[in-house]
């Protein structure tokens, strides 16, 4: 006799087995919550695949619902998972439902509020009597709709909760980056800054957020700062997943199409517009991850760049046009096809001599760099040489 329904909880997948175990723990919790067979499946890097999990459940289930364990609706949710579900519909007799991502939900706002309260307790501050400012830090995406949800969630966390403010920031891919956001909020002279990693697992990116928070705490002694824990496997995530399940099984799944770069033309993302392009990207991505056992050929593992260029954008350098230097240098390096990572930097302790630019592993620091110098610097990076008249010091 067929079970009426079953569920696949679709995680991203990681080389860190602890991250995969968190997905499985939530799958067990969701099975208990719904009273339905629930298995974990992974988009990439881990077993079983989503299609494998569907295949294991489908023979004994008339309906299988796939729920993406994703905080936001970026390409995996919009393209990769639907591709797998559509193909599974052709391969199995069961009815397949595709749910939506976790997204913005009251239980998540409540969970973040509790994470902030725990940091306040550790710091010995109270938002009722102290000026507590929160920075909600997410991974960052190339999808503007996904990034927009971070700002929406930050605003919902701010409303009616006694914080001086709640700002959104990102650890990579898009701006404002966490270190820049922290520098900005420092100007407001809060009593305390609470940084909340908007992540499911406690991995590499969460570690970077903790490091940036600790650096801020050291650099700005007039404000105490602390970093919260990621969402983990908190039971309130099961509340959200249960709601997403009910939406999927009743056909009430909706995502924002008005601001989706795969559905409408948006400035700067014209090449992504069109469902066919999204489907092609999803098929190409899946092919790249077809062999989940081959660590050495992992498409997510990239060689380190030949050079790391750090442009100081702190205080005096910022006032001397460092942001323009950074942007023009990135453009020039791209035109020269330079294998370099060009990033913002906090203070290099050469205030007044800037904008300052440090190049590693060359160990060359440049001072007084103007935007017009960007092309010369990019050319020197490509030629593995230096621009002698701009050299401030060598290490």
C-alpha cells in the first residue's frame, strides 16, 4: 500500500559532513512534525542527490513534495531544483510538488531576535537602556531579488524591537560588505553592535563573520561588539518548512517574479533574462557536479589568484577618493585579464599618504594613488612589475 505522501528536504550539499548532517537532522525533525516519511537530498557535493532521494521515496508514495532548504530564492531554487523535479515527473508515477524556499517568515524573525538577545546577554547590554545596533549579515548573491530579501528581513527585525537600527550587510559577492557596514555604523556611536550571521550552518563564511566582528570590537573601543550563532537546526525552522509544505501540496507556491532577473529584464543582468537561459545554466551546473565523489575536480574549489591587491577605503583614504581608485583598478585589471583579487581594506596605518594600495605577494605598498593611476597599476600587475613613482614602501 502506498503512503499518501512523502517529503524530500533539498539541501545544498557540502564537503563538510557536519553541514550535511544538519540537513538530515532537520529532515528527521520535519518527519516528526508532519508525520510523513522525509528524506534529505542534495543539490551538489553530497549524497544522495535530490533525484536519488525522490527515487527512494517514490515507489511507496503517491505524492512527493520537494522543499528547498534555502534561505533565499537564488539560482538553485529558481532553476536547479525545478529542473530536477520536472525530470522526476517523467521518471516516476508519483505526483511531484515543488515547494519554495524558507524566505521571509515570522518564525525566522523571532529566531533572529532571540539570537540577538543572546549576544546582548553575553555583552552585558540591554536594548531597553543601551543603544544596540544590529547588522544582519548574509552570504550575498548575484540575484538582486535575493539580496533585496535580506534588507526586508532586516527591516522586519527592526520594527518594534527596540534596536537603534538593523542594517543589512554581506560577507561576499555584493555590497555593502560587512567590514564597510561596520565602519558606517561606527559613526553612529552605538553602545553595542550585534552581528547576526544569516546562515544555516556554522561553516567558513560564519567564521569570517566572527573574525570581522572581533576586528571591529578591537578597532572601536567605544562600542562593544559580538557575533551571534547561525540558525542551525532550531525547531522554528520546522515551523517554516511545515508552512512551505502546506503551500506546495495545495498548489499555493509563489515567488517574486516582478523582480526576478530570470523573468524580467533588469539593468546589469540582461544576459540572465529568459527561462531558457536559466534552464541551460541549471543543466550546465548539474553536469559540472555529476561526479559527487571527485574532490579534486570540485567546481567550487578555485586556485588562489596570483596577486591580492588591497585598497584602503578607511577614513582619510576614503576622503581622498579610494572608492573610485578601487573601482577603476578593478575595471582596468579586468581589461588586462589580470589574475588578481582586488578588495577593500581597513586602515593600513598610512593615514594622509593615501589612497594606499598594497600588493601581495609582491609586498609592495603604493601611496598617493589617483584614479588615473589605475591603468598603470593594472598593467604592472599583468607584467609582474612595479610602478616606481607610486611606491610608498616595500616590505
